[in-house]
C-alpha cells in the first residue's frame, strides 16, 4: 500500500455533496451540477493500489455459458413484453421514466399483480405514497394478489431488508428519487443519492437474479432526472409518453440490452386502469360516411409498428395582419415548409393570407417526414374546400423542390392500410410489392399529387386559367 505524499496530506480538498465533483479550493456553486452551497471540505483520500483478489466465478469460453439463466419471463402485459423484447430477464434492471400523471404507477402496479405467483413473488416499494393509497389504486384497477407484497419505504437499508424477508423475483421501486441512504450526504433525489441507491439495487438484482423496475422522474426538458450515469448502469431504459388530455400512452424503448430499441407499446388509459392496445389505429381515425375537406390519412411507423393516422387542416380568412399558424400533434416547422411548397410549387397563393390550423386525431404525434405528403394534401384540400377521395392514404416525404421522396417501410405501411380497408394510396416511385386489390398511384412531385383534388373556384383562379390555356 502506497503512502500519501506530504503535499497531498497537507493540502485541503473540497467535494460537492450532490454530484461528487472535487476541487482544490472552495466554491459557492458547483460547476458540474450547478448546485449552490454544496461544496464542502473533506480529508484527501489516501492513494492506494489494488492487489489481485479471489475471483467469484471462473472465466468460461463463451460457447459454454448457460443461456437458460437469461430466459425472459412475461410480465403479463403483452404490450410491455413487446418493448422489453419478450419479457423481464432475471437480474435485469429497467428504468421507466415519464412526466407526472402519465400513468407510470398505474402501469407498474398492473404489471406487479399480473406477474405475481406462488413461484415468483413481487415486491412493490413506494416512496411517494402510503401503502393505503396504493391499495386504493389496486382495488380500482383490480390489481390485488396474494403474492404481491407492498411496502412504503424511503430508506435504502429498509428496502434491502425487505428483499431479505420477501425474496421476490420482481422488485418495483416507485421512485428511485425518493429513496436515500443515510451513509451518503445530500438530500433524496440528489445525484449522489440516486447513484448510491441505483448502484445498491443493481448489485442486489444481479446477485439474486431478481428483475427490478425503477421509476424515474424527468426534468422540464423531458430528460431523465439525476446523473447520466444512471442510464448507463441499467439494462433497459423506457420512456412513458402521452398527452394527459388524450387516452393514448406510448412506452418507447431507448436502450435495451436484451432486444430492439425501435419497439413501441401502445396503451389506453381510462378510469379503471390502463390496458394494452394490440391494434391502436382506430384511436387515430374518424370514421365518416362522406369525406370532409381538409382531411387526409397517412401511415406512420412507431418503431416497427405501422399506425394509420389522420391529419386535419382548416383555413379561414384572417382578421389580423399576421395570419395565425397553429399546430397540434405536428411539427410547426414541417407544416410551414409544406405551406411554402404548396405556394411556390403547387401555385396555391391563397394560403399566405389565411389563418391555418392543423392537427392530428387521437393525440398521436407525427414527426417523421413520411407524413409530409398527407400534411400537404390536407392543407390543399382545406384551401380549395374540396375533399380528397374516400379510402385514400398518402405516404411520402416532400422536398423543397416539390419532389416526393421515398421513405422506409412502404410495404408495411401499405399492408396496414389495406388491412384496415383502405383501397387507394399515393406513394413515391417504386413502392415494391403492393397488396392485392389495392390501387396505388406513384407520384413524382406535388403537381402529380395535387391532381387527385377536383378543381375549385377557391384556388387561385387566374393562375389556373392561365395554366389551362
């Protein structure tokens, strides 16, 4: 063991109690985590060397490693199993993050009840509510099981004690920011506390072969609160998304050591709990007997799952010098781009002086470029006050030159539209295999796409007359 040098022994050191950042002089604000008043003096640690120690398990050729120990077990919720890659692997640690009120606790309580059995006990630890409050929610969503154990704790040592007493196969902690260790300085939820709590539970999960689900808070920007190290330590990171005013909830995989990261689980939140949606496309459509101007359907890919969604647009005469541009569920920048393309390439000049409102149905958010063609057609249909043909879907990315570009997964998108009964589609060139009985029109630019709209006097009449001549 090497001894400390004289200069190191006599020199004072300072450390942030929140994130552990060290410095040689005192500062009022930590430059790492931006916390005030957390830098304190402490004794400089001795410089030590690590000697080789006893190994816990011998190294084996990779072909001789038993893979049966990593077999996934279903959570009882098929939509969550889809995102996890088949279920929960023994010893895996999953971090589920989402905004307050989105339904994280409701979903995990349902998972806790459905995965509990005589062979596999489940321990649900809550640090944000009392045990009676969780029991009321369990009665409401029918999540009461004899093999589901409940504890309300905020002390890390007490949580580890419950693990020794219950010996669960699944641990659910709601949330990791509410549990603290008395041996670590800092308030619960601080970076140092979150790192210590997560590290202790990860070690316990690996040693016991116990699956662990951790609930994490998010910041105002939507990022997971706490140190970035937390996302590196866990095996799976899931984001729970959804508008609190809509029924749809999405669980999106961000990191997954046991499966793909492009899977999405769809859920519907209602008064009696949360249920998985194997076929959520019906939430994003409005069934009508006759088509309405300003509406167009498209097929978006959420992960590898195709979803049929409806884009709606409305244009009215503006009463103010600067016309309004309002969007809901669509990116404002892409809608502005489609307006510019329609005005310059589609010769629709009436859009610049009108208030324009565009939205999606059911709370779905369309951010991929494949929805550009549907947005443009919905805006053109609203401007001309003429409906698009019935049972038509539009798929394609629109460039600033007015060209319609190819997108990924056209065959899967067309197959989903055909399954739901749509018979016509506008797609870029070379779409691949087309479902039997479906009429597909390949369009090269916005001029070709706008030909599906009947002529209307509300379009730019002088320019249309000049073009006819």
